[in-house]
């Protein structure tokens, strides 16, 4: 373990408290966004307002938009945070945000122009016919506007304005809900109205967020800084294109090797497991990427935050994985899903474990960001995605959808292992892997105990979830002194 001075310890503790508090704020924001999405479902799924084929077309447009924004963004959100946190770039801090903004605008103009002229081909091959060309070109306006929001949202993260970030995100979808109601329900504009609603919500958000985001920065573009930012970020954009395949590409292979019904069951299990991804991994990443970079600067600083965070993250995420797995049947029953979906409950634990391991990967790549090793980060994601595809093809014919779940755990584990061994060559971080293993092992043991003894007993399910905390004490993941300190911190936060 790297040595710490007495002055560093309280500083690292402050970093950790910020990670915890901001992750919690982002988690609340994620749940609010999900709740707002529920408000839109009755409109999206009602053929009076949006035909089934139109909803399917828009789903394809959404995926196209997400991938396009990844390409347009060039990984510059990560570059902005890395360069702003690195003291070696102090002289450029005042020009970095505006340089990122203009670079994204230029990338957006070039990429959207290319898509504009390719619209007939794209509409004909992906959207069900060349008659969708006009809709696709209209959607390009949304892509262009949404891309510019990378800058204000990233600056809010870097400035640790988590509450403001959540308010802005929820407000954006609030505008969307209003626009959808007016244009689809009242005006009956169908798919065109839905696309216009997305344009309106993103445009209003830009008008509100961009002026304050640019306050206090120089409106100067630096070609030298832009080249450095793109060199850092571009490999992340390439790797980012593989992420959706790593997360959800197995659905296509299940459809190919099994049937659509199997896709439905697997998808439901994945949706329950994704609660862990939403509450822990995504929300944690929004906070930790920034604060982790600040704690180590140019990659030569103190990594005790990373070591400490890995243990706490593993404990919390393992508990969440256990709770989701044993309560998956109750969640399915409460939401009124059909009997066939209960078969997905056995998949929830391994899929949740996959998200947990991905969260460990998020902690490890922070050190690689600090050392500008983004080519390695992007390459590892691509390799893990290829491995995931191969394992799915091999395991699904033998094990069915359980094989897909196993392939998910294995590919995320491969990603974490590649990242770990490479990062240790760059900077040695003494992670307490024994504690992480005990967190996961305790969770797995309780899951197996429940599964084999009394899977139908509600009392046992609740007891299994509650007993995980004392199990961590028995396994000596936490000492009694740490528990007392944690309870004191919790009481202080509640005052």
C-alpha cells in the first residue's frame, strides 16, 4: 500500500465523502428520470397517439442518435475532465471548455452533414423505407443540438454541482413530457411530433445551460489544445461504440440461436439487474470519474481513494445484487408480468454480478485516464465485446439463456482483469482484493442458501437480505470501529 502522510489522510477522506454524497444525488436523479419515463409510456404505447410501427422506428432513431453522439463527442467529455484536473495543463484551463465546445460543434456539422446526404440509404436499410428520410433528417437536428450539451453537463460534473446536474437533467425530460403531451396527445402529430418534442427539449436545455456554463472561461479556441484533447478522447469514442454491444448485444444472438420468447425472458431479467447498474454503477461513475481524477491529478498522486472505494463499492453492490436476486419474483409479480417472465429470476444474480464487476472496472480505469492511456481503455472494451460474442455463440446452444448470463459475467470479468493487469504495470495500487472477494462471496453464499432451502418464503427472502450486513462483520470486511464511524457519519449527514 502506498504511504500516506497525516495530511493526506483527511484529504482522501474528504474525497471519499464527496464520492458517496454525489453518487447518492446522481442515484436519486436517475430514479427521477426513470419515473418521468413512466409518464411517457401510456402515450408511447397508445396507438391513438403513436402507431406501433412508429414507436419501433423511433426506437431505432434513438439508438442511432446515441451512437452518433458518441462519435460526435470524440470522447471529449473525459478529455475535458482529465485536462482540467491535471495541474500540468494549468495554463490551458481557461480555454479548454470553449475549445471542446467548438470542436464538438465542428464534429457535429461534419458528421450530421454526412448523415444528411446518406439519409435515403439509412432510412431505407434501417428505418423501414426511404419514406422515413424526412423524419431521419429532422432527427439530425436533435443529434446536433444534444451533442453541444456534452459541455455544460460535463462542466457541472467537474465542478461537482451534482444537485444542479440532476435538476437540469430532470428539467430536460420535464420539457420533453410537456412537448410530447402537446404535440402527440393534443395535436396528433405522431412520429413527427415525437421527434420535434426531443428537439424542443434539447434546445430549451441548451438555451438555459449554455450561458452560465460559459461564464468565467475564455472564448478562445486553441488548435494545439484541441489536438491534445482529441488524441486523448478519440480511442474512448471507438471503445464507446462497443459498449452497447457488450451490454445488450446478446439479445440478437439469443434471437438467432433460440427464439423471440427467450429474448423477452432474458431482457426482463436484465432489466431487473439493471437497477444495480442505475443506482450503483452509473451514478457512481458520474461522481467517481471526476473526484478520482482530482485526487490523483496527473497520475502521480495518492491512490488510497481508489483502494478504499473498491471495498465499499463491492460491499454495497453485492448487497444490491443479492436483494435484487431474491426479490426478483416479487418485483415481477407486483408489476403484473406474465407467468413466463418468472423464469428470468434465476438470471438476475449473475447479470447483477456482471454490473458489479463492471463497476470495479470503472474504478480501475480512473488511473489509466490520469496517465492518458485511453488507447488501452478503448482496446480492452473492444476485446471484451468480441469475447462476449464468441462466448454467447458457444454457450447459448448448450445452456440456453443461462449461457448468455454466464457469458456476461465472464466478459465483464475479462474486461476488469485486462484493465487490472495493465494498470498495475502503469501504477501499482494495492487494492484489497481479499475484502472484495469476501463481499461477493458472502453475497453468493446467501443467494445459494436461499435458492436451495426456501425460495418461496417471503420471510426467508427478507431475512437473507437483512443478514448480509452482519455477514460482512463475520467475514471481517469491516471492523466494529469502522461500523461505529460509519453510523456517526450517517447521523451527521441526517442532521
